C-alpha cells in the first residue's frame, strides 16, 4: 500500500514540471511579469481615482494639499516602474538579434530624443564614441537600454553639469561609460543598494537601473558602477563582442 502511494506521489511530482529548459523558464518569467504588470496598473488606476476624489474634498474645504503632491509623485513613480517591467519582459521573450548596430548612430538618435530633458535640467551632453564601435542586437532594444541609462545619470546631475559618454572597443569588449567627471575604475553593480528606503519614493531611483542591467545581460553585457570619493557614481555598460 505504501509503495502504491509513493508511486502515485511520484507521478504527482512529475506533473509539476519544475525542472524546465532555460527557454521555458524565460517564457514562464515573462508571462508572470506581463500578468503582474496588468494587475499593478489596475491597482494604480484605482488608487489614483480615490486620491483624486479625496483631493477634491480637501480642496473644497480649503485644507492643506502638500501631501497630495507627494502621493501623486509616488503614483507616477509606481506607474513608470510598472511600465519598465513590461518593457524588460518584452525584450526577454523577443528573438535574439545578431545584427550589428553602429554605436555612434545610436547615440545620435538618443541625443536628439533626450535634448529637451537635458535643456530643461541645464545639463550638457558630450559624446565621444570611437570610430568603428558597434553593438550586437536589435536597434530599438539597444536604444531603449542606453536611453534608460542616460536618463538615470541625468537625474543625478546638478545644474550646469556635463555628462560625458565614452564608447570604445578593447580586448573584444565594448565599453560605454557615463560620467560627470573623471572615471577611475569600476565595481560590481548592486541594484538593491542604489536607492534609499524613504516614506515616499522621492529619490527617483526606481527600478530603472535594474532594468538597464537586465537588458544589458540579455545582450551579453552587464552594468557596473563605481562610487567616487565625492560620492559621485560612474556607470559603465560592458559588452562582449
């Protein structure tokens, strides 16, 4: 009797299919992220609607509204992070591309698309891309990744700063550095240490850099970060070619 139960249990365990091939694991993960994204958007929408109703009541009664500004910023941040999750999931399940993309052309389009953001922040963008530097992948995916990295750096800049991007190929690796000063090295990227836990997420770190790191890994690369003596952070995307 015991043997029969064990046999039935064994059949039951096999039905779960826990040990899946890598591609099945990716499909499972991306499906989960996509489902989660839809559920999060539904919650965010309901939250925003309720906040708007309470705001109107407070406004009619001439009460303090500063807290609503913070809540709305928090909701905007949550919405942005949720959309980033979806973009990474889409990239993960997309077919890998072996197309060669010119880094200089990528940076030209990204500089154009982010021109207004840099002008608004009064920050200068300086690109120094070595001739013949290329990345492997789909143009749109690479552009999304580098734009995310650039905007994350811009968010940390002060007025009149200059963001310098250096791209080059060395020892079968493509290095793309983002800095507001002089780069003196690199360290291991640890996304859970970048942001600080606060009552309201006003620091703006979000999951953007974690998404950039994930997209880089999907392109045979990784994100590294170096903290300088003045607490400035230097970021570098490094890819195998």
